[in-house]
C-alpha cells in the first residue's frame, strides 16, 4: 500500500508537470488528456479487481460516490465557486482512503463538466480535486481529520489552493504574460471566488461530514469493503 501511494504521488506530479510545460498541447487535446488521466489513476483499482483483492461492491461504491460528487456541482452552477463537490470528495476520502479519494475527485471533475462544459481547465480540475481527496485520505487517521475544527481548516485551505492552481492553467496556456505580476493579478481577481469556495467547503463539511463519514464507515463494516485502503 505504501508503494502504491508513492507511485500515485509520483504519477500525479509527472502529470502536473506535463500540464505546466506543455500547455498548448493540453489546450488542443484536453479531452484526450483527461481520459488518459482517468485511465491511469483507475489502473491500480482495475488491477486489484482482476486479482480479486477488490470487490464489485467497492467498484460500484466508487462509481456512485464519483457520480454524486460530480452531479452535486450542477445545481449550484449559478453560484460561482459554491458547490458541495469538494465536501463529498474530502469526506469520502476520509472514510475510504487516499486512492478512493483520488479516483472520486478526478472523476467528479470529468463527470460534472459533461454538463457544465469540458475545456482545457478539466485536467487541472481533475488534479486539484483528485489531490484534495488523496491528501485528505492520507491524513484520515490523524488529528487533522478526526477533529472537526482541523477538518474545516483543511476544507478552507483547499478552497484557496484549488483556485490558485486553477489560475495556473490561464497563466501557462498563453492567455497572458508569463510574469509574476500577471499571476498575482489573477489570484487577486479570483480572491472572492476562492473565498466563496473555501467558505462553502466549511459550510458543507460542518453540516454533513460527520454523518457522511459515519454512514460510509457503517457500510464498510457491514459489507467488509475498503479494508485495505486505510481511511477512518
């Protein structure tokens, strides 16, 4: 499991560097890149399933949670940056583990954009939401995620980091000058959108994260699923 996590981190880091250093290719082939990224992060899951170390129940549960995370973004589309998607990803990752958080997060971006619109931003969203889930899963058994206050702080920080990373796709895609001033300006202009995302994460995590995690943990215990993936 430790090797799997290490390989995942290296793989996501390489993908992120590709986004940064080959922006024009990403802009032209964003859908292909998004699909290849999903296939890459699903490979460990598929291999485990083929070896019978992962059950069909686990596969279905991941698919359902990814769909919930993605679709829950759609009704809030009229409210910029306000959505429960990040909460679903973080809470699910805490219960099911880092690999599940990565799959749910990356899939949520691809699924929601089938309705809201795909674009060069999709691979960046996949990385942001995927890593938000992965890191939450890694810290599931630490006091950061076991205590509500720290969980809310994590959600708040994720809201801003998500926005800053998403600004990078504009910065590196040739839509502006590659200067520090341009990047600072982008982050300044997106401040209130990032704040809205951060506060909505805090709101949904405060109201629903405890019951969400307890429900998923009961499902784990009842059906004996996700026992090897960590989580709370």
